[in-house]
C-alpha cells in the first residue's frame, strides 16, 4: 500500500456509498435539479453529506448554522439529521448571497419534505452582513444559539465566519466545521509551491492561537479529489 492508491479514491466512494449510503430520491433530486438550473455542483459529496449528518446526530444538535447554501444539498442532510434528533423545533439557518441559488435551494428542501422556513430557513445576503443580524437577534433573546456551525461559503472569509460561528454557538461543546480548508491552504500559498498571497489570513494559524476552541484539520480524498476540513469544539 502506498499513497499512489489515491487514484482509486473515486471507486472507493462508489463502492462504499452503494452499501452504506445509497442515494435517496430527494438528495439525488437536489443534485439534479441544481444542475438543471445551471448551478455548479460544488456541493459536498454524498459521503461527506452523510458524515455531516452523523456528526449532527452525535452532537445531538437542534440548531445548525450554515454559510453557503448553494442548491441546499448539505442543508437537506442537516435538516433530516435534526428531524432524527427529535424533540421538535430543530432548525437549519443557512445563508446564501446568490438569490438564484436560494430559490433553487428552497425548492429542493421542500421537495425533500423539509418545511421552509420552519425547519430550514435560507437567509439572503453576504455572510458578513447577515451574521451581525443573527448576533443581535440572539442577544435580544429572539433566536436560539447554534449547536453546529458549517462554514462553506467564500474561502477568503473563512476566519471571519469561524469567529462569528464561535460567538454565535452555544458555548462549550459547540462545533464549528469549516469545509475546503486544505484547498484554501494550497491555493493561498500558505502550504505548497504557490507564492503566499500578500495579506492572506491563515485560518489554521488563527485557530491555533484561539483559546476558545480545540481544533483539528483532517485531509480527505474521494470522488471530489483532495481537500480537507477543520473542525473545532468550543472549550
Ligand atoms: N453547502 C453547499 C455548498 C456551498 S457552495 C453544499 O454542500 O450543498 C458555496 C456557496 O456560497 C455558493 O452558493 C455561493 O453563492 C455562496 N457564497 C459565496 N460567497 C458568499 C458570501 N459572501 N455570503 C454568503 N454566501 C456566499
Ligand atoms: C468547490 C468545492 C466546494 O466545496 C466549495 O465550497 C467551493 C468550490 C470546488 O470544487 O471548486
Ligand atoms: Mg465547500
């Protein structure tokens, strides 16, 4: 065995998904309907979606905050996990800057049996505009804090979204999970052959110096190639 076997990563996804994560009609619809509306299919992979749903169930989350809705594929995974957690009142709050993406996401969520906006709301706007509003609503007692935060929007703002995630989450045991961290490290030249971009904020360095959290980066391979995520738990 050596690392060159990474060429088989997509086949391993196919095999393991056949047995552990057979495609559901609703999730397949979310992918297909997004593509039909010209939305680039940069959603998490089926295995990654299932992993997020298992984390949501492990953590017993009732409220999820998502940055970057796209066609609602990951939102559906979260909403279904919250339903399984039971107790009623579970809710996904997803933020999306592109109105066309938001429309398709709402249609896909509804097709999947998710009650919009009761079980999942898609807030239109740039993350950095919407997050302070959510913060004010939490402070005013009009909105619950978040148990699980999924950051999957524009990569340049990963640190700002992370910081907001920690501030808006429930405190100890709250989770902030950032997608695409490894590709951003390589793209921005923090690691690898590219020249490091001037003024680039390295999420990993910032989180490493952040006393509020314990965090790790896990590198991943699969049908969606090579990447990795950061996951932090509030102390
Ligand atoms: N979470 C989705 C994929 C998100 S792709 C899934 O796995 O199914 C990234 C999304 O972030 C895109 O829809 C893009 O329009 C949105 N986005 C980009 N910049 C943004 C910003 N500043 N604020 C909110 N959303 C943003
Ligand atoms: C891509 C993947 C992502 O998960 C994302 O958030 C943005 C872009 C991509 O494959 O290009
Ligand atoms: Mg992503």
